[in-house]
């Protein structure tokens, strides 16, 4: 139909660019449509978890290094005991 808006392209079917009122209407429609909100919420939660993990990285890395060093010591001790038998 003439004048009908294509919201994906931002132009109406006659090739005119959409005016500010049409942009505001599109934004309002997006906020009224709640079908994609759960996905957005999951993305936001994931972003928060990643930010917290990056802040705690040094502390976590130190703990992991200590654990690996401890396991390495146990393995080296066991190997040296097996080698002397």
C-alpha cells in the first residue's frame, strides 16, 4: 500500500525516509513488544557475570595456581617414591 512503512529499512514504500514521529512510534512498539525481553535479560545477566569474573580474575587465578602447584607436588612426590622402589 502507498505510504506504508517498512520498519526494517527505515523508509516507506515510496522511498521517503521516515520522519521523527515514525521513529518514536517504532521505538514505542519495540518497548511494548515483550517477546524478546527474556533473551535480553539473559544477555544482561551474562554480561554482569562476565564483569564480576573479570574483576575477580586475579584472586581466582592465584587460587587455581596454588591448587595446581599442590597437585603437581603430590604427583612429583609419588613419582619420586615410585622411582626409588
